[in-house]
């Protein structure tokens, strides 16, 4: 017996689809409402650490993720400059346990497609082109107002609504949570490129004209490369402009960046630019029968690459408490928050601290903070 019989999930990102798959698998009726007309995950890569892979295994997609990602256990650090000497090569902790690699890089749309397939196979309904615009609660039911692409409105009701609707969450606003993501001052270019021979694990350069120049392999022939700068207004940037600016910014970096720069100079199809943000919704993350998870509840600069990992863990723990309690009681929410809030808070705090040191050009104990997070997220959530 589950605490709820039918759940509406707002948002078909990683957290929404993972929660949908787990709840539907347990026999709960699930409908996911997604505003975009189809899976619109940005066409760049994502770094999935061991605890994210463990969560994806819980969702039932590890075998597919393994097939379509690029696994490695080492991170290289190079010095800035054209010579780019290797400063350190560190063996990464397998945070999900020995069954998973330390890290797997992946093309984001592949992850989105796998999660969508899993949610549907488990029995969840996923409705694209359904934007949630209203939410009211009465008599143990939650009513959502949906707008379709033509602007026509309908309503649906559920036992529980999960706001997995990302950074600018509408559900968060509709249930009266005032916390909003704030820019932290940094912006990032990401380009999806051909993987140069020998670039078989993440390499990072701290310093030079960019705060971070890095890349992460995502497949036999692919990887994504990124440059972190002071945030700028680059709205409406085309792929051609992004490639040109990124190529220019990559000029002072050497080693595999020579190959990346050559590709950027030719023009790369997938180049994205976004600002880093930070926020953390204070406990509780629910109001009545509506709860926010993933980026709706917390965001941070990806300096420890844990955002999606934490979003997936939110989904796993929420599905756990909803399917192991018989009713939606305070005890259920207490357990949910005890298992999620300290962990997500630590990730936000550490990620912000590392970003602040970079912004101040200060050398803090980055390795020490990485160890803190690694020890924490190595534990089951
Ligand atoms: C530059 C950058 C790099 C990152 N790199 C990493 C990394 O390497 N590793 C990592 O673990 N994490 C990383 N992250 C974090 C990670 O991308 C996010 O934490 C994760 O994608 C959040 O997933 P989500 O499901 O919570 O939200 P989202 O993926 O944002 O999904 C929300 C969904 O809700 C939909 N939606 C929004 N409003 C509505 C509405 N009103 N009605 C219906 N649908 C709606 C949206 O269209 C969207 O599909 C990075 C983040 C950034 C910004």
C-alpha cells in the first residue's frame, strides 16, 4: 500500500521522469505534465558521478546508461598556458560503490530519452505540451490548471503533485515558496564536440583567462568541453557566434584544447551558454499535498558536478517514502526531509564555496571540500 494512489508530476527532466518511473513501477497511477512539445534537453553533456549512477540503477536504467555513456575513474589537472603541463592525475572515489565507475559522461538527450522510455514502460503517462499554470488544494486533492500550446486551459486532480519543474519552478511559486535562484556571477560555455584521441577522462584547468577550462568524454567519439567566465549577457547567442567566441577564449589553453579549438573554428552545432545560479529551499519542501524536488528545490554552480545526482536522489527518496508509508503523514515528510535536506544543503554550500574561491582568485582547500562531498554522497541517501 502506498501513501498516495495517483500522482501528478510537473516536469519531464531527470528528477520528474525518475520519480515517475519508480512510482509507476510500484503501482501508483502517474501522469507527467511537460510544458515543452517534446524532450528538449540541451544538446550538450553531463557528468554523472557514482551516486548518480547508483540512483539511475534504482530507477532501472543503469544498463542502458552504461551502454550509452563513457566511464572513467581518473581526473587530470593541467596548468593553464599553451604548454598545459599535467599537474596531477587523481583516481576518483567510486561514490556509488564498487559496482559503478567513479564517473560516466553522457550526452544529455540520450539520458533524457532513456528516462522517458523507462517511465513509460513502468506505466506512467507523459503529456508533452502541457504547461502547469495553476494549483489549488482542497479535500485531500490537488487540482492543476494546464495550458496547451494554443492557450486552451483544462484542469486535472491528483492525490499529490510533485514540482519537478526545474530552476524557475511554477509549482514552487504556486505553493507560496518565495526562494528563487540567484546568479552567482559566473557563466559557462558548453560545446558538444568530437573526442580527440587520448582524451579519455575529464581534464580541468583552473585559471588562465577562464575560471575553469574543462572537458568530459561522453562516448567513443564525443565529449563536451566547457569554459567558465564572468557572466555576460549572451542571450540569443547562435551556435556560430558561440563557436567563434569559445574558440577565441580557448586560444590560451593547450593539450586537447588545440583539437577542440580547431573544431570550434570550423563551427560546432551544439554550443550553449548559461549562468550559474544558487538557491536552496528551506525545509519543508512541501506545502500540503505538493512538494518540490530537483532544481525546483535547490541549485548550485556545478563545481562538484552533483546537481543532477542530487535531483535523482530526491526522486529516489521521495518514491521510497511514498511507497513505504501507508498515508501521507508528518512522519513521511520528516523522513523525506531528514534524508534529503542535509545532503542537498551540503552540496549547495560546498559548490558555492568553491565558486567563491574561483571568483576571488583565492586558493582554498578545494580537494578537502571534494572529499567532504565524496564521503557524504558515498552513503546511500
Ligand atoms: C551549466 C550546468 C552544468 C551542469 N552540469 C552538471 C553535471 O555535470 N552533473 C550533474 O549532476 N549536474 C549538473 N548540472 C545540474 C543539472 O543539470 C540539474 O541539476 C538537473 O538537470 C535538474 O533536473 P530537474 O529534473 O530537477 O530539472 P530540469 O531538468 O530543469 O527539468 C524541469 C522540466 O520541467 C519543465 N517545466 C518547467 N516549468 C513547467 C511547467 N510550468 N509546466 C510543465 N513543465 C514545466 C521544463 O520544461 C523541464 O523539462 C549542471 C547545471 C548547469 C546549469
